[in-house]
C-alpha cells in the first residue's frame, strides 16, 4: 500500500491529535502541515464568521491531491456537504466537557466579583454570563498554551498573566497532556458543549477506496450518530460553528438522546429542547434515521420558541 498523506493544521493540538489518530490508520502515513485562515487571522471567531476558517485550506489540499486524508476537530466542520469530499470516519469522542483554568486553583464560584475570564466562544460567553453576571468576559484567541498563559502565566516563571481564568475544551487539554491545569471541570447541565465537541472528523476524496480502507477502523458509529444529530441542529438553525449554541447527544440504553440550547450572547435568554429516539438496533441506517428525527424535532421546537432571532443577533457585525 502506498503512503497515505494526512493533512492537519500545524497547531500543537492539531498535530498531537492527528499523530495519535494516524497511528491507528492502516499502512504507512505521512503527516502534512497545512496553514488555514484561522491560523493566520487573529480576529475573533465572530468577526471571521467561524464557519470553515479552520477547514477550507485542508479541504483544498485534499481536492488538489496534496493530501489523501484531512483530519479536523469536528466542531470546526461546516454542516453543508463539500463537493468531492467524503466523511470517512468520526472518531470515538473524548470527554466533551469544558474546563475552567484559573489562577491560584480557583473554581468558577470562587472567582472574585469582576474577575476577567477569557474565551473566544460566543457559547461559552453566554453560559458564563448566565452563571456569573458579575464577571468580565474577554474575547481571546490563540493556541491552548497561549490561552493558558493568559490566566496562569508563563509555565516556567508564572509571569505574564492578565486574566483570572480561561475556559478551554477538556479534550484538547488532555490530548496535549495539560489537563492538570484545569481547576474545575464544568458540568454539562450549566455548560453543555458545542456540537461535535471532542470528536475528530476524517475526510477523504470522494471515491478514494485506498484512503477509505486506511481510515475506516477509526470510525465510531455511536459517536458519528450523536455528532450528526448535534450538527443537524446547527444546520437547521442556519448557525455556524461560532454561534451561541450547545448541542449534546448520546446513545445509551437503546436510545439516542439529544438536548440543544440556543443562547442570547449577553446571557439574558436561553431556549432549550430535548428529544429521544428508541432504537431497534445500532445499525448505521437506523442510527442515521434517529439522528435526523431527534434533530428535526429539536430544531422545530427551538424555532417555534424564537431561536432564529438569537442566532441572527449573534451573527450581527460587532464594533
């Protein structure tokens, strides 16, 4: 079998998760670093528009033959299908929860009034404002070590911190071996996570049987179904990956459960919908039908409650 070229972003996290995943691919692989718009433009995700900023360059490299496989954090993937590209695998989800990384080992409840908390996610901003209206939320960008240093200082000197805490995905911290910096794991009741958070998406050129054979054993059927349900909520609300929207699905005890929540970015309002589908089997076709069913019902309920206005508000230009 020829060498399979695996494209990924060049950040420490992207490289770490891609190398760990590629070690499970069949045959010999070569990691190819691709620079995306989201890596070079330091604007906020809301200003960038969110959708596709970490993905487009990887897909271009796939289509022009530079790479044979592209690995993405699935939460960054646009919901619209891409011509000529096939989603060959969705990996088993890592712990999807968010983590607070604060100075002095503080938890969210222990942060002082007016504390500065950094995040680049409109969803997390809304959730933090709901939980602690007194906090000052700071829009930040950068790789995981850079964001950690904003709250906890330089790893060697402890200097340079200008925030009291940051919120990061626990999955990313674990993949980098940095989860010891988490001072609190945020519960899924008050801090449900982004659609497909914690899962990786593996794309190939449509019809590339060699690449498909190389990656197919990394596909995890129940994670694919759960992520599909979550992302269908995004699509149904015509929201991008930077929208203030949480969606969490899981397959358990013969059922697919989905909860989706849309937020006002200022934390003043939230709309939620929860639905379930009883499975007769865990065959791919039924899992796919279950994902469609629960997502459609959740979207209908959210739209009836006025979620479209929240999503539209979040997409309005700022500043």
